[in-house]
C-alpha cells in the first residue's frame, strides 16, 4: 500500500507541476481529457440506470421522448467539437431519463437534481460559445493577433472545459440519486418479520384438519 500511496502522490505532484508551469495548452489538454472521462462515466451511469428501471418496472411503460434538434459534427472537427456534440446528445438522453423517472415516481424530482442538469447544459453552451469564438478569431486575425490574445482565448477555453468536467461529474451523481428516489423502497425488517410470521401461521396445519364441519 506504501508503493501505491507513493505513486499516487507522485502522480498528483506531476499533474500540479504541469498545470502550474506547463502553460495554457497543457491545461487545455488536461481538462479536455477530463471532460471525455466524465462524459464516459455519465454514459455508463445512464445505461446502467436504464437497465435497472426496465427490470424493476416491467409493467409500467412511459412514452419515449425524442429530440430531433440534436447537433451534427461540423466538417473537419476538432476533439472539442466531438466532445460538444457527444455532451449535447448525452445530456438530452439524461434529461429524457429524468423525465421518465418523474413519471414512474408520480412526483417531481428534487430541485437540486434539475439544478445539476441545468448547470451542465449551461457549461456545454459556454464551451460551445468559446469554441466558436476561438475559431472566428483564428480566421479573422490569423496573422495579426498578438500571442497574449491567443493565450487569453486558450485560458477561456480551459475555464469552460474545467467547468464542463465538474458539472458532468455532478450530473452523474444527480442521476444516481434520482434512481435511488425512483426505486421502490425495501420492506422494513420488522414489518417483514411480522408478514413472515402471519404467513407461517396460515400454513400451520390445524388440529382439526381432515374434519368437516357444517354450521
């Protein structure tokens, strides 16, 4: 365990050094990878939730919600372009799943779950806006732009990606919480024993078994 602790500390120190001294570009790649990782976790949690709900509520069918306004990947896409499209599609599926859970519950989910969904949506929109701004600036002032302006654009993108990774992680947690609220509550242990005792009493053979009585 000592080796694992050492390697964990070394990894954290290396990341810290890169983030502090590697410049905006290193930070950009770091948070871009983090966004992809959180997106994969959210996708995995959503699929797991769908399977559990399907097995738990076999008799209940809820209308499927489809969104036809989902974006398409632009020509010659960057990793950020792919990320944005994937995040928008995943967010729409999670929003649809939360609506389904509200139908199954019969009551609205807690406000903090919807807040997590809205904050994630806003983070996606901000990242998309930063991407468009950076592309426009690159085209408009490709040769005239000073270096500090390029660094500023990169730092703004870094901030957007950092927020996107954080809100995606929180949405994944909110989805798990929503599932716990939606699933049927287990029977209380004390109540379960009472029910079991009553069932056993009904099964016990009566001392008058085999006799016929007429009133």
